C-alpha cells in the first residue's frame, strides 16, 4: 500500500531534482530539497485536514485530487500566486512580474521581486491569518463527542453557543495585530483581514453546501461521493488546500525568491508528497483509528493563524511555524495511539 500510494511522489521528486540541477546546479538542487522538506513539515496538518474530506470521495475522485489537483497546487499557489501578488503590489502586468522574478535580484534591493513580495507580507499575512483563524475557531467552538484537550476544548465549546463569537474573536485578534502599525499600512492590513474574513464566509458557505450535497449523494453510492457529488467535494478540497498553502508560499521567500525553484521544491516535491500522504491516510483509515489527529490539525492551524497575524509586525522564522504545527500533530498522534490502546484493553 505504501509503495502503491507514494511511487509517483518518489518518481516526480527525482524528476524535480534533475530539473533543479539543470536549472541552477548544486545550489538549486539543495534549495529544492530544503523547500520540499519545508513544505511537508508545514503542510502535515493540511494533509490530515484534507483526509477528513477525501475519505468521503470515491477512489476515482481521490486519484483526480492526486493528479489534476496537483496542477492547481504547483502552478496556482506556488507559482501564479506569488507572481500575482508582486504584479498587483508593483502595478505591473504578470508577465513583467515573472520576468522580474527570473532576474534573481537582491532581496534587500528596492524594486526586486523578493523585496516587493516581502513588502506586502503584512497584507497577505492579515488575509491568510484571518481565514485560517476562523477555520480554527469554527472547529473549536463546536461541541464534539470526542475531545482531545478537554480542559480547554469543552469550555470553548460552551462559549461557542454565543452568537457570532467566532468572527468577533477573529476581529479582536486582527485589531490587536494591527495596533503597532500606523498610517496607511494599518488601514491596508485591517482591510485585508476583513476581506479574509469575508472570503472565509463565502468559501465556507459554498464549501458546506458542496459538502452536504456530496454527503447526501454519497449515501446512495456505498458511502462515497461519486459524479457531481465527488466533483463538488473536489472543489471544496481544492479551495481549502489552496488556503492552507499560504504559509508554504510565504515561507519559501525566506529561502529563495526564485519562482522556478519554489515551483519545483514546494510544488513538485512538497505538494505531491502531501497529497500522497493524504490519500494514504484515507486508504489506511487512519482518521478512524487515530481519533485525535483532526483535533491536532486544527490546533496546528490555529497556531499558524496566530503566528501569521503576529508576523505582521514581528519576523517569525518559518521553521518555527512548521515546528509548532508538527509538534501539535505528533502530540495528537501519540495521544491517539494511547486512546486506541485504552479502548482495546
């Protein structure tokens, strides 16, 4: 099962490393490896969360996610997204932004691709941080039969009965994050955060509609979504996956601004391994036996959201971000094994 699921990941990784070497020699090869490891470590929570949805889809749609979906992951969030950000920030067309990226200018030089991207980081972080914070709050404010960190999850679930508590909490967090700023930047950060909040409600609302439709149709197809139902769940999954890729796309610029290396390392290596890991967990029914993994993934996302909002004013190393997320996942994994052992005895 392991080799069957991951064989394409290893094959594509080999191709990506060869392309990186041909593109920029040993330095490019090393950067490609580092970015691949960074993406997997940052996106482990992404894989767990995706698996909760993917397990409701038929094997056909699982394979679509693993194949066609990778094009969106590689060329959408890892290549097109950064170029569009620079294009908008510098008021130039995307082709000029891409050409600027290929010049590999000094990241500390005004007007360079990396410098422009770094300059808009507070705005991107506010948007992404608010989206992910609401994703976490919606989970943690909901009553659940099984709780992991019961000492805090149960009280928060009771608080969740207060109307609009999740968006109110998120807005307070946004205001606190923007307070140290001044002038136009503070205004732009607040607007970006509010747009992130609005986009969450739109995407979440559509996603829930897609998901409910898919789950309803799945009940007539041996418990899995097929046809239109599978397609709707696929759309929901792609939107969620793209949003959770913010940290990797942003963090990559701390290592290299080169869009080709980012696409090879984060996309062809990191993203494909994350997808394979997602499919593996689904086919091994991991989430059914390791009951706290979903909780750990959401706590990791909550931590990422807080770190993104904090990074608006304070630089945070991306490896710290990935390490905290991975720590939540590993702790939840250990707790799940212990729970499983207790249930068996």
